[in-house]
């Protein structure tokens, strides 16, 4: 799989890894009503394989993580506990 989000369920920090990510990867975290609660460009580390985002300020619940790297789009489900 070229996209891995972990841990899931997540509490404070959501990690990303895989070949999908590059310096143009945008992330949006969307609630079940379709409202974008977080939107940012990922700052990849030097080997472009792993990153993380702090989600500790988001309420508990189910969310969609929408990832776009300018050539593909992936949407994954997460649970914040």
C-alpha cells in the first residue's frame, strides 16, 4: 500500500508513511458533515517516506483524511479517541 495512516484509532499524532507522499502532498481532515477542520501541506522529511500531523485539538469522532499529491487523490477513514 502506498498510503499508511497510523495509529488508527488515533489520540494525538497521526503518522503518515508510504510512496504516495511528496513535497506537494496536501491533507484535509473532514468531519462526517463534510466540514474541513484541518487543511495543510505536508512537510516531508528528507527521505520523503514518513510524516505526522498533530490532531490533538480535534474532537473525538470519525473523520475522513483526504490526501492529494497532485497526481492522485486518496481518502481514508480514521477515528480520533
